[in-house]
C-alpha cells in the first residue's frame, strides 16, 4: 500500500479548536495527514480542486471533520453540496460542532451526515473525542475508493 | 442529552462474531443496550416494526452494525435505510460490492482478518471494537428520536 495514512480534512474557524484537534490527532500519530481549512469556501475549493487548490492532484480525504458555524459558507451548506454531488457524496463527513440545536442535528442527518459530534466543552474531553473520531475514521473505517488509501487485495 | 445509552442494533449471522462483539461492547459498558439479530429479514422487521416486532414502541437504534453476507436478506439490501450504519465487511469483494453500488453508508469497516485469511484473535477483535463504537456509538449524537 502506497499511503498507509488516510488524510483528514479538518474545517474549523476556531484556531484554538484546530490546535487542540491537531494535538489530539498527533497523540494517535495521525496529525501529519491532516489538512486544516478555516471556512466553507476553502473547504469547497479544496474538494472541488479549484481556486487556490486548482493544482491539487492528490486523492480526496478519507473523512471531513466539519464545524457548522463558520464565516462565508457555513458547514451545513458545505455538507449539502458534498452530499448532493455524485462525485463527492461518498466522502464521509463528521460534523463537529458546539451546537446542540436540534435543528442543526436534524438538518445534518437529513443531508446525509455520517456522524454528528457535539464538541465537549472540557479541554480533556474534547481531546479524547477527537482522538476517538480520528481513530475510527482514519484507521478503523474503510473509506470509499478515491480516498487516500484503498485496501486492495494483494496480487499473487 | 436525555438518553445517555444509545441502543446499538447488531445484525450478524455468526454467533461467534456476535458473542465477541457483545464482549467488546461490555468492556465499554455498552452491552446492555445492544439488540442482536441474525439476518436481514429480522433487521428490516425490527426497523419497520412489523412481524415479531410489531409491538415494538421504543425508538430506533442510534446505529446499525450490519454484516453483509447473511441468509435471507443480505446487508446490502438492508442498507438504504435512514440513520447511521457501520458495515463490518469481511472481504475486499464485499467492500467492492458496497462501494460499487454507491450507497451512502456511514462507514465500512473491515472485520479484522489475519494475513492468512483467518479471523484475527478475539483479543485483536476486542481491541478494535471499542474504538469503532467509541467513534460512533458513544460520541456521535444519533438523529432525534425516531418513533412513529
């Protein structure tokens, strides 16, 4: 296998949360395959390989960790565009938000979110949550074809 | 939130795998809220509240852990249901089957298999299972109560 580490796309406008998440992922040796972006516009440009990412040739991320409340384009809109596009809809999207509003929860699941995590307020719990989410989506879960790693059977 | 223990629906025709999974979930104190079923017909009857489950009044599970190769109705047939699912697929062919059909499964998770093709030891399986459930069952908020 050429690339044992599956890429994580982390989209969050909070520098503090990004730093904490990267620390948490580093504890599981996952941090060097994390791309961090700060709003929905950047996330969509990245996934559609346009604008600053027009020259991006690597595979799609194995999972998108997506904040909801962000400037420019919010997480719900990013989720909607991903899940309504046949080229992107298979990419797992995990909402990580401080929102406990039922409306956000319902809308996210209606749009096809793969998991919805309410960010724990406590620092240590937040780190633990990111570690578990990273371990599941970047190690345990098998991403769709076109993600960073594909477990193809070895040819004899 | 209101319901700290979210119910897990485990659908697998292998008694051994079911037993191992329940052991692993028990280690995270999650086993009490696991419903185990043995094939796709049972799973669909449970979710649609029909047949033996016609009187079921509790909410839908927070997640369905779904084997693919099962008698009667297989996991692929049961997949296009609302809500989170995780598929412990055993073979690359099974994964290809799922992914090839472009179903919007939440997660496809290979069952641990050793290099010689045999299943990994129970210890390895148990090591992986809490991670899987930790990433899904205990952390992720399920959709709002789905009662009819």
